C-alpha cells in the first residue's frame, strides 16, 4: 500500500528537506514549516501558486520530472520514488548533495 503525500511533503522528498523549499521560492528557510499547517485559506501541505511555479522550475533545472499536478494534488510515495530514481545522473549536482566534499580526482 502506498502513502499519499501532500504537495509540501512531495517537495521535501524531492529537494531533500523542508528548509530548502523557502529559499527556492525567494523566502526564508523556515517558511516551509508554515505550509505543514492548515490555515483558513488552504489545507495543510498546500503550496501557494508563486511557490509552485518556482519549485517546478527548480525541479526541472535539476532534472526531476516533477509535474504541476504533484504540486497541486500531491503524489504517492511510490510516484515520488520514481521521480527521484528516474533523474539522470548529473555530476554538477553531486557536489551540492555531498556538501562539496568530493576528492579532486585529477590531483591524484
């Protein structure tokens, strides 16, 4: 059985943490925590339109096949796994993922 994730939870999985979402949208790193809570204007986990566009653009620039419907309706954890695993390997992102601690192979 697959778990259904909210749009915010989908993005947390794709981008590697809640505090990475706000800066992608031009906001502070703690902004994403607020999206986990419902307000009178939106359900818990929903994203505002401008943030949806920014997150979609960033996901595509990183090679993730994130779709607009994932940012509106969410997705199952299996769908998110597929998105993450289908991403082509890109060496330019490996340094960011590992904190830039890659050894200098050319120097060895």
